[in-house]
C-alpha cells in the first residue's frame, strides 16, 4: 500500500522528484483520483499538477473527505496551489510562492498556471503565465529591461491563449511596441535564465512531504 501518493506532471521531472521523497507518483490529478489514493492506503497525498480543461478537475469535496479520514493533503505549484489556497482553512496545507499568491489574492485565475504538455512524457509545450510573470520581474530587477518593456512583454503574454504562450511568441508579439534592443536582451536572458516558479514550489512541497512523512514514521 502506498503511504505517500503524489500527483505530478509537467511541474517537475519524475526523476528529480523521486530523489527528494520516495512516493507513488501518479499523473496529474483528475476528479476521483484523490479518493482512489485514499482507498489505496495513502496517508499523505501531494497535489502538484492536475487537469484543468480536458477532464473534470479534482473536487473540493473529495479533498475534504480524505482530510476527514485523517489523511494529510499538501498542495503546491499548480492545481495543488489553487486548491490549497481555497481549502487551507479547512485542513489542506499549501506550500510555495504560487500558493501564497493565490491565498493573498495577488493571483486569481486558473490561467496563471495552465499550460499544455506532452501526455506521454509530461514535457511542457507552453509556458505558464506565472513563470513568465516571475521571469519578467527578475529581468526588470536585474536591469535587462525597463519597467515599460516589462509591462509590454507581460501584456503580450497575457493576451495569448495559454497553449500559445512561449517566449518566442511573446517577444514576437511585442515587436513594434517594445524597445528592440531591450527585446533582444530579454530573448538572450530567457535563453539562459528562465525562472521556473512552479518547479521551485514543487521541490519545496516534496521536501515538506518528506519531512511530514518522517514525523509520522512513514520513512
């Protein structure tokens, strides 16, 4: 019986996740999967990635049901951050910056963490808006781009439908609006320094799950 179940997809590579905590890693969570994990004997459930549009998303009631059973549920990064921000006062534990941004109302839309990915490898095929937001903020703080160009790049990203969000497309749409020299510097910056907040939060959640499992005598 798997004592630790983690629903993980494009936010972090499975190999890296397994090196942090020994768990039963399952694909992005959909409606009913949480209850299945509980029935399989999970004592800790980590919710990182989940489906948004192609299937029914994980429900609030099923999360609350497993919490009532005494199972610890930790959320972060993507669907996990969304649900934790909604249910943290009812027993779900949130981890990471994206969770905090949703909890505090700085982020409100599911669109911030949505992306498309290869269904077989979970390799991301687009960039989530929250990662774009963070990367633009870092580029601005490091003097790569001005505040004006940062705003133009972010508006270019936000105007795109989430499957079309790539840095090439974002920069292409900003041409003619933003300073060309700054756009070139930003393109060079993201080719080497794109910031992945979702991956960072997923790592922190897995460390928390590992520590929690150790305190419960599961490791």
